[in-house]
C-alpha cells in the first residue's frame, strides 16, 4: 500500500526525492527547515544534503565561508544522521593525483560519514577516476555518484552511451544541466532512479565555457591562496552569464533554472531525484526561498495559507529577544 502524501507537498511532484545544497555552509538553516516542516506541517521535506568543507578534494564551490572546524563538521553530521538525512560529500576536484589521496580532512570526512550512516545512503560525488577508485577501495560503505563536472569534462552532454556507461560504473549519475532541458532525450534512459536532475541552476543555458569554469574551480581548490582567477574571469565577463537582461529575455541563453512545466515533464517521465543548488551563495536566503517554492504546495490565486506558513518559518529563524 502506497503511503499517503502530505497536503503541504507540491502537488505537481508529490513523490520527488529532494537533494538540497548547503551542507557545511548552511547547516543551521537546513536543520531548522527540516524540523519546522516535520513538527508544524507533519512531513519530512528532504532526505539528502550535499556539500563539502573547503579542502583539496572539494570543487564546484570554492569559497572562504566554507572553511569549517572539525567540531562544526561533527555537529552537522550528527544532526543530519539523527534526522535520517543522507549526506553526499561533493569531492569533485578534477585534478587530483596520487599524493592528494592522503589529504587528512577528506579522509576524516569519509571515515565519519561511513560510520554515521543510518540510512545506508551516504555518498561521495566525484569527477576524478583516481579518487573514485580510492573511495571504492578504502570506504566501501559509501556510495559513489558521478558529478556534473565529470560528464562535462568528458563532453558527454547529449550522449546516451556516456550516460549508460556511467550508470553502470556508479550508484547514481548527475545529469548535465543542458540535458535536463530535453525530456525527449532523457526519456531514452533506462533505470531513471539512477539519475539526478539539477533543477534550479542559475547559470545560462548552453554555456560555452562551463568546462573551463569547472577547471578553474578545481585549480582554485588545490591552490586556494595563490590561484589567479583573472584569466577565467575575463572570459566570463564576455560570456553573458553576468548579464541579467540577457538571462531574463534571451530564449536560448536564458537562465537555466527550470520552470514548472519543464520540471513537471521530467517528473511525468519517471524521474524522482531532484537536486537544489545554492551553496555558492553568501547566505542561506536564496536556498531557503527555492526550497519553500519547490518543495511546498503553492497557494491558489484566492489563498494565502502557504504564504502565511512561509512567513512563520522565516520568523522562526529570528533570534528570541527579551525586553
């Protein structure tokens, strides 16, 4: 017998499995949102978080505010484990070599999340084959996920043979963001439960320098204090991805985040694992706004109940003050 769905869940994708960003960056806010939905609305809004503190294995988002102490990581990890939330470590650096496998923080994180793994679903998202083989050998209790960085660097966009190969090699596969725009292509994939779809990417569609951006981020992670990002930033300034008018008005190169019909089409094909990005922001506000918008039921034109629920959640984050 199929479990009933909460009336507070978005009705267009009621059985979506949500994988949200912000682990080790916005832990307080993520835990608060989870607890609020469970205690006030009676359902668990997500079951997977992804992210990684600043270390050599990390990539994708290399920002100073990702620096975390061992105790910060431990507290966050225990908070997620206690709520039955799986953690996907984003160890997606492209340029790791044998010497990097000794990195103490990355190994400590793998040991911790292999041990504190009540769901059995904790995983590592990788783009480097050397690290993939190392994780598989040293931490067999962690699942392996192929990163967007990997399929981008292998120029696998739009190639069924690449997706099928990765589906055999990994427990799950991140789909290239441009391919998420083409349900007729994704419909050809078997085992749709293996594929993860990023649905709120705020880059431009069909970005011609995505692979260069990923390479720059991986280099920055390995050489955080000395990395010179100016060559890439010069190319980025001419790419259109910092031109808000173009992103809002250009049909081909508009913002990559999906609208409701685009996402509904993917859900109707049988895809269930949807990823919400947001750890690159300087605070949790945009991420929380997307979670409220995508996970919870929207109000009809003559309603304001969910709006009121959202307001109460924002208020719950405010510190209690005494006169």
